[in-house]
């Protein structure tokens, strides 16, 4: 069986050999002393620069382009995973260990790559940019490559599941990502089932634009408006910035509370608007 190394060598020799044979023929016709030898050497050199070298440069260029593409995907992975890890509470040991596992075992990064990934992770964790903005940036770069899109939502589920359970804040982000990535509810539930026990297919509901808003309130589409209102009020009291400030919350915790309080109000208003029509 012919191995890949042999095939590569054969392709590299092809241009030299063909040009060398052409050189023998031309120099012999011209009657040049030792024309066959000189013709073969000259033809081989020309064949290398005219045929083999461009192909080698093209292969190297393609490999570098692949590396850049791979680096861009990793960049988006660490930004989105940092936001996911921070969504439910301060980042814990299990989430850090999971990222270490990704870098060392799944992505096979060297020390330099790991150091760069950690910088991206920390910058995203401390950034005021939203998860939705990072998700849209990723989809703009990789939206036409569905295998990358599905890999990303899978990685986000793994990040959410690494510390056990599925926090409502994490599911909210996953549902938003599913909407931004144009992932069907069937695909979403199939990926989710790898990490969590899910309902049977007969019980699963169709995807609706209100799903992220229900998730924010910890409600279900089948809940009555009265039930939804109770859940909304409980969350609004829990996350009210004034109450958090009275408890002596840190500036970062206050900023998070304001964002959460705004999301809760927007979710409730959107649900009431749609269901009242």
C-alpha cells in the first residue's frame, strides 16, 4: 500500500522529472556536447521553480490559512465560554479545570497557545460586552460553516454542564445562542440531551422567539400569566439594584444586578406584550 509520504515525494519529483526529460530532448536536438546531461540538469532546475516550488508555496499558504482559521475559532470559543462561565455566579474551580482540559486535551495547545487563550478568557470575563455581541461576532465569521456552528453550541453546553446542573442564566444564554446561530429546536434538544436528561420527542415544544424570555423568568410557555407574574416579581425583588446596594454588594456585583434586573423586566414585558395580543 502506498503511504502518504511516498505520494508527497512523487508529486514533488514530477515537475523536476518531466522538465528534465524535456531538457534532454531539446539540448540533444541543438547538438550541444553532453546535451543530454546539461539538458536534464537545466530542465530539472526550471521544473522545480516553475512547477514544484509554486505547489509547495501554495501548500504552505493553505496550511497557514488553516492555522489562522483555527485560531479564529479558538478565539471565539474562549470569549463565549468565559461569558457562559460567569453567567450563573463567580467562575468556580470546575469551570477553570474544564477550560484547562479543553486547552490541553481537546485543542492540544502548546504553552504559548495556552497563555494566549488565558488572556482572551480573562479579557472576555472582565469585558462589558454582552454574550449576545460575542455570539453575533462568531456567527458573522463562521455562520456558513455549520460544523463549526454546531461545535460551538456543543462546547457551550459542555461549559454549562461542567459544574453540574443547568442554571437558568446558563440556559438563557444557550437559548440566545441557538437563536443567533439559527439552530433548530430539534438540533438544540439533541445536543442538550448529551449533557442533560431531556423530555421525550413527543413532549418537546416547538421553538418560539419567547423561549429565551421564559428561561430568564424560570417559567414555561404553559404557565398562566398569574404564575409568570409571581415569578417575575420574585426575581425583580431578588435582583433589584437598591436591595443589592443595601447588602453592601461590590461594584461588579451591582453592575451584574443592574443587567440582570433589566433583562428580567424586558423578558416580562415581552411575554405580556405577545400573550396579550
